[in-house]
């Protein structure tokens, strides 16, 4: 007799075999050839019906429990690995209005970064979501012989959906901040493009993070104008550039900027290069670079 039946729409899956692999991904009781268990599946469009039958009286309650744990673990992995991002974007589409497909894709990328990012914290959160789903599935399968996976996701995982909703909100906040940042960068690029150069050359000695020494052509310190940050009107809101180095460079309006740095991929370096474009050159190994960084190292070491 059939003791368990699973129905699932294979959304986001490459093949029915991939889905079947998830159901037995632990290599445990589900795919143990020595057990008196028979499996079957049928596909109607994208909807799969998966059945498990057993040969009584050889089938023990302990074996059934092991199989249900295997299935719960595999389905939890399938939900998080395959369906999670589409569930998150479904939540996002109900809460937010996207003006274009490009905007929707950008929001989707932000969700992907938070849900499947390589950072240790992201991976730990991902594993916690799998564990939470596994626990709910395991409890459900103890008393039920039929599971509609899509209905289960929609109605039996409120805590999981709440976590995704929170992630979506964080992703959208990050997306909107990125949009504002991009608009502001474009405004500064436009401003710099039409700005008349006031100084032929500035040597920007990058110490670390956002710390710089600003020198003229003769490698002497430049007197920085005492004025506020660069302020622009974007979407009727006043935004102030917090990076003083960017504000200072725009105020000085150099024709060329030579950045001496050991971290060419640092975010602040990339930002300066984006704003000032072909006015910027990088120097990684000139004698001045070496001397400057040696002096900074000795100062930091107190020697």
C-alpha cells in the first residue's frame, strides 16, 4: 500500500531527476536498495506526484521514521536552494511596485546577495532557514501521508516567510540606497565634467581606508579650503557627500589626480576614479609610494 504521496510543482528545477536527487540527497533510507520500499513518480506538465510504497510486514516504524527525516531534509534543501529566491521576489512584488524589468532584476540581485551570499553570516542564516523548515516538515510527516509542497510553503511556513519578508525589506532598502548613491555619483560626474581645473596636479597619498595625504606637484601639502561638503539636489532631497576626500578634491578641482596606493580596489579609490574619470591615474610602486608607505608602517609600529 502507499504510505506517502508528495505533489510538487517543479518550479525553478532543471529536471525531474534533480528534484528526485533532492528527495534522497542524504544517501539515507530513501535510496537504500536493501529496504523493502518501492518508489514511483509521474509528471503532468511541471507537476510531479511522488509515491512511496512498502512491503508489509517487513517495514518497521523505525525505518519509516528514518525515511521521513530523509525526505524532510531533502525537501528543506530544495525549498531553500531552488525555490527561495522566487518566493522572496513574489513577496517583493506584492509589497513594492517596480517601474521596469531592469528595476525588478536589480532588486532580485539584492535579494540574491542577502539570501545566498558567500559571507559566513549569510551562509549561517541560510542553514538556519533550512533547519527551521526541516523541523516543521519532520513534525508534519509524522502524522500525514500526503503533502502538497506548494500549499505547505504557502500555509505551513509562516516563520520562514516572515524571515524572507524581512530579508526582502532589507534588500529593498539596500537597493534604494544604491539607487540614490548611483544618482549622486552621476550628478558629481556631470559637475566635474564641466568644472574648470584650478590645479594642474594633485598627488593623493592613500594611507588606509579613507585616510589620504593631499600633496601638490612638488609633493608639498596643499592648503585645503575650509568649506562644507558637496551638496546636491536629488529628487527634491538634499544629500551631502560624507566622504571629505571627494568633497575636497571637487573643491580643489585638479586637472590630474595621481593616486599612490597599495589598495587599488578599495571602495574609496574606485569611487574617486568613477567621479573624476580620465583625470585619475594610479601609481602602485614609484619611489615616493615606497617611501610614504614605509614611513606610515614605521609610524604605525611606533618605530
